[in-house]
C-alpha cells in the first residue's frame, strides 16, 4: 500500500512566521536547529551488498498515547538510539516509531527490508520518493494472500540509488512482546536467507510430525495415556513454535487472521496444559511428589485463564498471564523432575535431561533477543533446536519406560515361576495329608448328606401337608358357605311341602265329593247348592291362594338352589381344566355368591364392572385368587368393624388395549409398609394361630405370575387395602 505524504507542507514558512512575530520565529528556529542536531546525530548505515542486521543503527520513539502522526513523529526530538542489534520493545500498549538512515554503496538500486517478527498489529513503513514520503502497510490482521511478498515475515521494498542516503521510518505495535530483527539486503540474498530459514523450520516440523505419528501409534498399541499426553504436548508445542514464527498464519490461518491472533495464546496454553498432564502421568507425580503435584491444578487454571482472556479480547493481559504461567510451570516441572530423579526413577533422569535442554534453548533464545548473544544463524535456532532435542529425548524416555516395564515383567515372571515351583513342592507334600483328610471329610459329608436328604424329605412332606391344609381350609370354608347358602332355599321347599301336601289332600277330597255328587240323582240346582256349601265349608278361595303361595315358595327355593349350583360350577370350572377364554366379571360374580355366607349382611359389596372382553386364562385358578383376596378383605373389615355396619368391599374392573384390571378394595384395618413387603411370602400371615396357614396370598401371587400378570398392593394402617391385578387379554407363553 503506497500513500504520498508531502512533508514540506508541514514546515511553517519562515517569512510568514517573521511577519507574525520575530520572537516566536527566532525561538522556533532555535528549537529546529536543536532538534535537527539531535535527529541527524545518528550515523547512517552503510550497505555494501550483503545482508546486514540494522538494529543498532535504529533510533526509537515511544508513543504511549498512540496519537502521533507521521508528520509529528518525523520532527520529534524524542528518538533514543538503540544499543541492541535486535531491538526489544517488551510488552507494551504503546506505538513505537523506528527511524534509521541508509547509505547505499552497493550496485543494487532495489533493496529489501525484512522484519522477522510476524505478529505485529501495526507495521507501517515510510520511505522517501521525490521529496515525499510514501507508506507501505502490513499487519497480521489482514488476509495473508493480500501481501505482495508471500512470506510470514514483513518484507518492504527500498528503492535507493547507489551512493545515496535516505532516512526511513517504521511504526510498529503489537499485543505481544515485540522483538524486531531488522535485516537489510538484496532480493537475492534475502531469498537465500529465507530459504535456509524455511528449510530448517521444515526439518523441525517434520521431526515433530514423525514423533507425533510414532507415539500415537504406540498409544493405540499400549493404551498408555502417557503417550497420548506426549502426542498432545508435542503437537501443541509445535503449533506454538510455528505460530510464533508465523507459519500457521502462512499455511493454516491465511484467510482467517483473527484465529491466528487467538492461536498465539491458545496453542501455548494447550501446550502447557498437555505438558502438565504428561508430566503427571509419565513421572507418577501423585505418588512420588504429592506436595508438588498439588500445584499442577493451579498451572492448569492459569493456562485456562490465559486462553479465556485471549478469546475475550484481553490480548495484553492474556500474554502477561501466559508469560508468568510458563515461568511458574517451568520451575515446578523442573523441581518435580529433580526430586523424582533423586529417588532413582530412571525415566525421570531422561526427562530432566530433555527439559534442561529445552530450557537452555529458550534461555539462549532470550539472551539473543536481549542482545547479550549475537544475532546469527547459530543463535537464531536455539529454541527450535532445544525443542527438537526435547521431544526426541522425551520419546526416547517413553521408549525406555517400555524397556523398564519389560524388564519388570520378566523379573515378575521369573519370580512367579519360582513361586510356582515352590508351590508345586508344597502341594506334593500336602497331597498325602489332603487325601487322608479328604477321605475323612468324605465320610463326614456322606453322613451329613444322608441327614440332609432325610431333612429335605421331611420338609417336602411338611410343605405338602401345609399346602393340603390350606386347600382343605379353603375347601372347608367353601363347603360351609355353600352348605349355608343352599340350606336357606332348601328350607323354603321343605317347610312348604307338608302344608302343600295337606292342602292337596283336601283338594283331592273335594274332587271325590264332587265326583260322587255328580253321579247322584239330585237335580242340578241341588248339586250346585251342595257344591257351593262344601266350598264355603272348605274356604276354597283361601285354600287355592295358599297352594299358589306354597308353590311360589318352592319354585323360589328351587331357583335359588339352581343359581348357587350354577355359581359353584362357574367358580370351580370343573369342566374347564385347560386354558380357555373366560368372562372375568362372571367369575367375580360367582365368587361373591360362593362367599356370600362369609361376607354376611353387615358388609356392603360395591360392584363396578367394566365392559371386559373374554380373557384367555385358567378360570378356576383365577376364581380361587378372587376368593382368597375377598376372604382376606372380609377378615380385615371384620377386624375393624366387628359386628357393626360400615364395612365395604369394592370390586372394580376395567381394561385397556392389552390388559384387564381388577381392583378389590376394602376399608379394613390396613397394613403397614413392613407387612406389605412380606404379604406374598409363603407362610407369612397376620392372623391368629389356627386362623390361616400363610399360603393364600403366596398362591395368589404365583397364580397371577403364571398368567404373565402383575399384582400390586397399596395399604395404609387404619384406612384399608386395595389389591390391583393386571392380566393380559391374550395369554402368551
């Protein structure tokens, strides 16, 4: 980018000032002479054709306000000569102006000025052409492809005829520490130096890639996390180095300089975090140096804070935080490696050597930047060489650890073989004793086994007797209820038979009398009169009414008996032992009829039957389930209410697409949580001794399970209990 700046228009005409005021003009001229003496006191750099570092021929002006224009900066007297071959402007929010003069004594008219520091937010080069200053601008915030010279370093053109001298200005600013190696040379010499620089970097990057791929392969083979952390550390330290040298800006973020700016802190932060995890895993710091290990989370937090600050836009703060954290991490890790090395852990010694070489490389690099060491091809690559040696030695340390593990494994295997041999000897000696003991124990076990078999048979017989007892108890209860229910309607019949027989005999006598009267010689009028008198004597209308009443009683008793027999047949399903479709509502109704005597007159039975399809089931077994639950409900209600009214048993049926639901609810004494958990266990009962065997609800549970159904119980003490049965409409094996 070229901008023409006419420097002459910014100098005030002497005649104009003289016309305004002589004193002001005189003072101004004195100041100009004074400033000019200071400004041009700097010796011009003589260029003779070879690349030359011009840092010690530069004067520097700091602009803390960031408001100086070129016109103001060019006449300022605040320039301070640089005493370093490579100016180090440290970390600052200020703008800096660099001023230098060049005398060209080479035959080349076209020169290049290279600034080997690719992370500058502002980089403006001012050069004179025909008494005017033009400007070339470049920075790391614009797309890489917009640059004239496709290189990550800043490269500016200088057109300076032979044996002429010109003064140049350079304005720079950065959110990172600014170290400015300024190199002047011909295009060919600069290209040769750049090629050498890129080749050396290519070797380093290639080495890092090889180390990453090799150790990544080893990680997938061994699943040792140390290799994974090493791979991450190597990858991020490589990205850090290449970012600081501008290669990621050149090849990765060439269209997204914003990401390059963030990566300058993110990559070092991730490298530091990976280093902490690697050291912790590789050196086992948690076990070997527990106190120093507690400092590692602090380092991780600081690195994370630096990354977050960078993403949030606090560039200077993030650089300072990462700078301090890196120093702290280096000291802690160096201390950890020394302590563990002194413990005799061999991998720690290789790690200490690798870390020391890396730190030496960084120290030499810093000393070069401070001007203590010269800026040349040896000092330029100390950090890269230190990095290469570090990752190589760390990889060797990881490989050596495999050898250590292998040796430990072989030693362990040898110890195991020796132990096995010793065990074999002991076993041979003990076999004789064991055989004798086994024989003795076998005899004891045989006797115990015989006793156990006898006990098992006794238990089976006891179980059979208990089940039969439960069946007989249920059968006795059922028989008693049926006998009572049948006895009532039969009483209707038996009590009406004798009166009916008496009335029929009277009717037979009346018929005989009428027949005799009919064959007599009496006149019809006499016959009719005698018949009427006989009917009055017999009270024939009452006799007829009584016979009808007696017949109705007998008929009602017979129908009631037939209904009970039908309910009994439905309940027992004696003719349906196989799996068949049955009406659940009908089964419930028959069960209530059978249990009617048990329910009595004090308990109110509420029936809310839904419209149910026929269910594929063992109907007789389900009816037994209903009877057991209803019997328990009656028992619970009677325990609460006794002979008083108020007891209720509610039976509700419903359905969904796949299941039918039967809820049998009572308002009896209820159960606590402990009882609810045991209610389906065999032989568990809350009834008094002799009132129950504890098998009823166990049979209920097993029968429901046999139907692939579910049964749930909900109860509160003093409020009642409800059992909910869920049965599939279609039975599946």
